[in-house]
C-alpha cells in the first residue's frame, strides 16, 4: 500500500481486514503465524519480497443484527516481479462465530478466490469471501455467497481505528477498515430451511444496509 509505505517503511503496503484495545503494548500483541506464507514466484525480483501475517477481529452487521466475528487470520506475500508490484495470497482462517438469536447457528468466513491488498486513494483493499452457515439442521452446503459467486468486499480506512506503528523491529502495525457498501444475497444450498435461514438473518440485504468492520494487527517478515 503506497500511502502506508511512506508512513512506515520504504516498502510497506497495507493489506486489510478487522476491534482491539485502543492502545497496544507488547504484552497485548497476538501471536503471528507465518507458516502459511506463500513463496515468491520463480521470477521474483530478489530481496523485494516479504510476507504479511494478519490477526484480526471484526463485526458483520446485517440490517440491525450485529454478528461478532471473533478472530480471523490471513497471510499473503508481496514484492516485485520485473520491477512491478505483485502479490500472492496465502491463507484465510476463521473459526465459526456464533450468531446470537439464531438458534445456535454459526457463521464461518471462507476465502472467495480473489484479493488485492495494494491500496490506493479510493480504498485500502479488496477481498472476495463467502460464509458457511453451520447448524445441526442445516446441510453442509448452506452458505451466504459461494465460491463461484462470492461476496465482494471493498474496504476503506476506519477513522475509529487509525493506522499505528506498534513496533519497528519486527515491523508491526495496526489499523481498522470498514465496508459499508457490502451487498448480501439470500442463502444458498440450505435446502428446505432456506427461507427460515433468510428470515432469521434478514437476507437478502442490499448494499448500504450492512457493515463489515475490522481492526487488524499486521506483522511483516522478509522472504
């Protein structure tokens, strides 16, 4: 992310995604896992690649229903190929988050096959997602969005969680992002409980009625 590079280090790009304490300390920092970092491509420019490991917390609001998402972890690698910026997605991990008032159902975010974490003046980044709905009465295929037709989230800086450099060595930063234009379709693959699932969650829900909001810690590691 070019705007953040100037604010932190020569090559810092900002990736994005989910609310942590207002003031971080070394004791409050999460553990960062680089095991899923993708290797640079074979034609990568030497010395330009690094991995970014995210530990995020967030909330998805659908209409007037708020769903705390808990922890989400994400990794990707970035650098240059033939002098041009490039990135490779690694992994997204999210534990099922219970949906309050939904009879024990939970929601688990999955990677939807597309990401772009290079920021510009319009947004911090973009990420395709879909959500698996889990409940003993729901089929395993029950989702909001699908891998073939994912939810497309475009996140912007969240003024409530301003960008902050937590540590220079190792480089660790914190920031918040928000998507207030996310459109949510009705559920897919939920069988005879499709209408019930949609009614409980208030789906479909048009753009402008939902909010995807996250605060994130990011640590960087040279590759």
